[in-house]
């Protein structure tokens, strides 16, 4: 697992050693950048499974289908539910079927939507409703995943309102899903 904040560093790493799975954040302010990075990654290696997730993916409508049907198919999988469990399901598919993208994307993946490569059918896996507890997932800070960013002078942030029940219109943390 490697994390990137700079898209140029990411693309250099993808060029040198293409990943099996490329996970990208998807926010309203980086939609075009995310799609461009996915498109460029596919030009480097068609077998990369490109995954997006984040607050700009509507899980309570069919809007995600438009993303999966973009020309040149830059996005293979969209995480619609809790990222941790949904992304773990994507990894399980890759570990089960290897680097054969067609087999990995042949059936639905719980918590995700996929566009099957052959038929262009969009499949929505089962919803993941179980909330993730703090003890279920190790801290990325304690595991060292964020050391590079901290040593570069960036500050640590913590998500403190996951699953907020208030659903304020100005905030993505109050998503009706929770």
C-alpha cells in the first residue's frame, strides 16, 4: 500500500511499477483530475483495476452509472458504501482471481458498483450496512502509512464525525446512508 497526495509522484510510481489496484479519491473538486489519472494509468497498463470512492459518489441514486459508462472506461469499480470494507472486498476478489480483471469483475462486489468489461452491464453488490468500529481497522498513523506526509510538514487530521445523524446540507458527514 502506498499513498500519494501529488498526482505527478503517483503517475511516476504507476509508470515504474503499475499496481494491481489503483484507488483514487473522488470529490467534486478533483473529479476531472481523478478521471485523467485513471485514463493515463490505463494507457500504462490496461490490467490495472481502477477504483474510486468518496463523498461525490451518490450511493442513493443511479448517478454512479454515468461514471462507469464514461468513454474509454477509465473507472472499473466505484466504492459506494463504507470504503474500508468495500475496498477489502475488491482486494479479496483480486486475491481470489489473480490479475485476471475479467474474472475479478465478473460478478458483483459487496459495497461496490462495477461495469463488466465484456457486456458493459453495471452490477451493484450488496449494501454494507455494518458500521466499522475503531478497533476493527489499524491506525494508518501507527502503521506508518502517513509518515512521508508528516515528515514533509503536513498536519494530521482525524475524521471525528463519521456517521453523523444530523444530515446538514453543507456537510458530507451526515449522509443519509448512516
